[in-house]
């Protein structure tokens, strides 16, 4: 009788564990993809450059002028040791950021306390 109860409890624990694992997998947010963000020239290059260090949601939450985006890149180079991208590559990144996430009058979402003002 005890062996039957133990076997039933083991099977039940396996069923519950399997159900919990399935629920955890379905509850995970989808992985970020460039296609989740505004279309524009250089979207993929910018996405992959930025996501080497952080979520692109952080980028998308900002709204800055081209000059502020440029200052932000400089800040990340000096403060966080980001690779110092220059020339055409930097222009491409700034083109996308300033067109996809332009300056807003009212801040939206979380603002980094470390971003240049």
C-alpha cells in the first residue's frame, strides 16, 4: 500500500513539475527582434550594436534629438567603455535613432538617470 501511494505521489509530482515548466516557458516574453521596432534605414545595424550591451527597449523608451543621441553615444564610450564607433557607422546609427526615436516634448517611460541632459 505504501509503495502504491509513493508511486502515485511521484507520478503526481512529475505531472505538476511538467505543467509548471510548460507555464514558465509560455510566460517568457518573446525575444527582442529588430522587426519589433520602427522601420527605417539601418534598423538592424543599430539594433544589434545596441543590444550587445542592453535591451533595445531601453533605447526605444528614449526620444532625443540627433545631437543628444550623439552625446549619449559619447557618454557610453567614456562611462561604460562602449566601442567608439565613428565615421559612416556612427552616422548610420544616428540616422536611425534620430528618425525612429526623435526628440519628444514630454518624456515617455523610464528615463536613465545617467543620460546626459
